[in-house]
């Protein structure tokens, strides 16, 4: 099955926020509280936040468009890592952060994530030599997917989820 992947438009901000509300909780550790997940959604994944991402020239948002319904998205940040600890781990320069890569659970197992990853890597290739991401160290499904996609672990970082400090693996790979 081939999915339509396109660059997000400004009128996608609302549907992106709705999709994020479905997909982000799936990536959280089982111990994450609903309050912490809700706080993260409110602080980073609202329609207003997506409008800002879509207006930022350093950010590319790609979406899986299934006849007008968004079924997945990735968010790429085309600028140097702001976290100096993360920047010191990376071996590819310049490097793009794959900040978000989520697919609606109804599309899991259908090849959508692999297609979205390929499109994301192609977008990252336009900006540099590598791509990096942070993934929760308890998210076994995502870790397997990223390893299968050619990423390797280069370090760890912390991530605040509401009131909880989580631990992420930092992974990177060269772009195709």
C-alpha cells in the first residue's frame, strides 16, 4: 500500500493537533500519568503550536494524507541541536533533528511508518549529512523501528514529560 505523503500546509494545524493527541500517548512509558501527557500536549502539540511550527522556516512537517484525513506526521528541525550535550554526541554535521514521527494506530503495520521515515530522511538530506532523534528508552516498538531504519544509539538525554523526567536514547544515522 502506498501512502500520500506531502508537506503540511497551514490549514493542517488543527488536524495535526488532533492526530498528536491520539499518537503521542502511544509513545509514552506505561508509567506516564494522564496529567503529564495532557500537560505535554498542551505545552507543545496544540493547534497554535503546530501553526508556529508550520510558519518556522527551520521546520518541515510532513503528513500522511489519506483522502483528506491525516494519518501520520513527522516534524524535522533543520538547525544545529540546541542541547550542547546532544550536539557533542552527534557525528554527522550538519544534522537535522527528527523531532516527531508518529502514525495513527489504525495504520500501524501497513508500511505507513516506513514510507514516512523515507520521506523524512529525504527531507533531512536537503539540509545536511545526518539526522538524529530522541526516543524514550522504554519505547521498545519505536526503538526496533528506528534501528530497522538505520539509526544507532549514540548517547542519552533527559526529557521532561509534565512533572516527570524521562530518559531518551539519542540515535542518529547518515542521510541517504
